C-alpha cells in the first residue's frame, strides 16, 4: 500500500508538471509556476494526489487540454508564408497536428476516468471553435470530438454489455446519486471546503470559516485575472480556462444535492491560471510606487494560504487514520461475534468495513450469507431495516469516531 501511495504521489506530481508545460508559450514561466503552486498547495490536491481517485486525473487532463487547445489556436491562426509556392517550415507544419493529437489524447484521458466531466469540459471547447470567428477551425472541433468519442467508447460498450444500454446505465447512476436535477449545492460545497471528504447528506456545520476565505475570494481573483489578461492582450487564454472550470464545476454545484471537496479539483486546476494572472498583475502591473506594498501583501497572503491548507490537510489525514483504525476495530468485534467469511455486511460504512472483513457488501437480500454471518451496522440512534426486526443488538466498543451498533440474526 505504501509503495502504491508513493507511486501515485510521484505520478500526480509529474502529471501536474506536464499539464503546466502545455501552457509554456502562453504565459511567462513564473506565472505558470504560480498557478501550479496555487493548485498544488490545496489540501484536497495533496490529499487525493496519492489516491486512485478520478478527480485529480480529470483536473490534470483538463488543464493540459485547454493549454494545448490555445496553443493550437495560435498555430492554426498564423498566416501562410508569403511568396508563391513556398511551403511553411517543417517544424511549423508538424506542430499544429502534434498539438491537436495531444488535445485529443487529453480529452480521451479525462473521458476514460470520468465521462461526465469530459463532456462538461469538451462543450466549452467546441463552442468557441464554432462560434468565435478567429478560432473557427474544423481541426479543433475534430480533435475535441475524436478525443471525447474515443474516451467514452469503453463506457458505451460496457453500458450495452452490462446495463442494457447507455440510458439504463445513466438511470442507475442517477439513482445512486439520489437522482440528478436542479439543486443548489453551492452552500454544501462551501461547508465541505475544509472537510469532511464526503458530505452526504451535508448537514455538518461550517468548519473554520476563516480558513475558507480563499474559496469566497476565488470569483474575484478569477475576474481580476481576466481583467489583467485583457490588458496584456491575451483575454482568450484567461477566459477559456475560466469558462471550462465553471462548466465542469456546474454539475456539482447545481445538479446534485451533496458535496465532496474533490469534486471541484478539475475546476480548481483550470481556475489556477487566471488567478495567477491576477496575482501576477498585482505585483507587476500596478503603479510603481504601490508595487512594494502589493508584493508584500501577496507574499503574506500566499504564506497564510499555504499554512491554512497544511492545517486542514493535517486534520483530514488524522481523521482518515482514525477512521481506518476504527474499521479494524469493528472487524475484530464482528469476528468476536461470529461474523466471518463468507459473510455479508450492510448498513452504515458497509463497503470499507466489508472490505476489511473479507465479506460481501453488495445490495443483495439479507439471506445471502449463512445465518449468523450477516451484520447490519447502524448508528445508535438510527433505525434498523425492517428485515432486521427481532435481530440481536450488539454495541461495538473500542472505536473513537464510528460509534456503530451491529444487528445480527438469531443463532
């Protein structure tokens, strides 16, 4: 497990470096590095970098895709060399197709790990490639559509093989999420910005509001970055990642009724560059007599942000370790009660506890396992399922966070 964590940490770090390299001709190097710092210093990025979660890889793929898209726009928009039958230099002729291939590959990578996010990423790329005259290039549309189709192909094939088609699979996914629809989850995401890692239902109190000021200031910083990019003559390269980030975030802010900080990782990655543009303008673009004060203020704010994110990360890691210790203790208590493989675990936290115990966790009838080897886990104040009425109630001692009780069938 440790080797896997180290591998994923290194892989995500290299992935962030590679995604930022896609922007190397669109920004000064120090502005790109500042954007990488803003994203990589977030506790949620550091927390999920060593984990096999799709959100981080969608974030990196999306960041690289937008950078390659903008570079391809610049190359495809260049006029042909003057003079009769002269051909463009070989490097210039090859570069646009290499950029388009990279763009398609990044969209495909995002679609492979999370097709829904890839769709919300692809739409704001296709729209300007069709609607904006200066960007109207069929090659851009073809690259985005080809990448999306290639990445989603596996999902579509599996939908026909296992779920009776894409619509049936979408319906099952919607049922798992509590049905998609219009929900104002902005407040839920704000409450979860400093944890917990899953807020469902999101009834927790807002933890440490003073550490969430960056989240509230994010729209203002993005707007400042767009303003600074416009003054520098690169409005499109700030406006496009901002639009893509907002589109990817919209599904989690307005279409589901719960929150998790990792859901917004792709949006944070895309918004990091406009934020870096805004901070960069504060230290270089304002009046010369105000620059020393601005630089000091930005440096202090960055230091405070890094410290705050580290504090939240330390708290969440500590909570995760405690949770895992509780899982081990609950499994030991269940085995003492006779719940050993083959067995079935249902109820609260049933998936990780079943994994630790070597039991099944599928949503199957309660008589799936032999009598005496089924356990339903609930919080002390929770209601047991109807089929568990009359089952024996056992308190599971020794835990620090998960104060659960177990209901076991009669011997």
